C-alpha cells in the first residue's frame, strides 16, 4: 500500500515529530509509514486522515485497486 503522507505533511508544514505527537505515535513510526515499511492500523489511518481533513483513500492508496482499475479486463 502506497501513501501520500509525506506530501500531506509538507502541505501542512509539519515535521515528522510534530505529526507523530499529534496522532500519538513515535517519529520512527511516521518514518516507517512514509517509507512504506509499516502499514498503520485502521485507527491510526483514521487519525491521520482526520488531522488533514481528508478521506483515508486520499492519504493511503491501495495498489491492488489501482492495478485492477487500470487493467482494462
């Protein structure tokens, strides 16, 4: 699963540390999510999306859906 967390964080001018504090995780967790090495829980994904006032799908992209949507079969 890909994500646009770094993009949204930049738009809101938040450091990884600031975002981590606001959603109740460590900076290392934010780093891992941004590098696609950690898939956040649904609860954490909702917290992040609410913080940026967007839908979860705007931040986290399901690659399987993207592949199926562009397959054309």
